[in-house]
């Protein structure tokens, strides 16, 4: 997805619906078979969670740069997480990835 402003991101994220655990498993199976649309559906289903994390950041940090860092963290988490294994929930792993992305963003742009 392409976002023009932070408000555009929030608007698009609010239109995305979350998936059930069973839907996640089905998308993961399709992803293993090379289905890029299944990967995209998984990513889009977690945009509302991503928006929630960004809204909790300090107001001066809420910009498209932070959205990009979070989006990269989301994509990497989707690509590396084994949805077919019953270990930790993906949302726990993703929250951890988002916190890391926020710290990296702050360290990178704290001088500006």
C-alpha cells in the first residue's frame, strides 16, 4: 500500500479487517506455495494493529518515516514467522518487532 500522509495511512488502516487464526493458517499455507496475494492479505490484516502502535508514539514521531519503519518490520515478521506452529501468537512477535522499529527510528532520526 502507498500512503500520501499519516492521516491517509490511518484512514486506509481503519478499513482493513483482521483475520481469525484459521484464516491466518490458510494464508500461511498459500504463502508457502508462493502466493503473494496471501502474503499481502496477512500484511493488510495487521495494519490496524500497526496504526494503534503508531498512535501511541509521541506526536512528533508520528509521520510517514515511522510508518515505513513499521511497515518494514511487519513485512519481515510475516516473512519469517511460522504461522503453522503453535508457539507464541503472531501479535506478540509483531508487537516486539514494532517496539524495535520505534527504537531504531528514534536512534536514526534523534539528531534531526
